[in-house]
C-alpha cells in the first residue's frame, strides 16, 4: 500500500498517510491535527527492491 506525504494548508502540519490508490484518488486524506481536508501533497522519494541484479 502506498504512503503519501501531505502538508495541511490550514495548520501547517506535515504528515504521512498509508492508503490505497483509490482512496488517494477520492481525496480521503485529512489532517490528523485539525481535521481539515485542504491539503497539499508533498513530493516524497521512494526506492524499490528487485530480485534481478543489474
């Protein structure tokens, strides 16, 4: 399940949420501090582990 990073535009809190892609597309995230849904998605780095060696 993907992890998304957000910043609340109301209170400025930065937080991460694990949710399905469908939940993300439906804008289901809300701030854990103030409960608002006015969020800005932040860019987060990621890495992948594969079985093949290059």
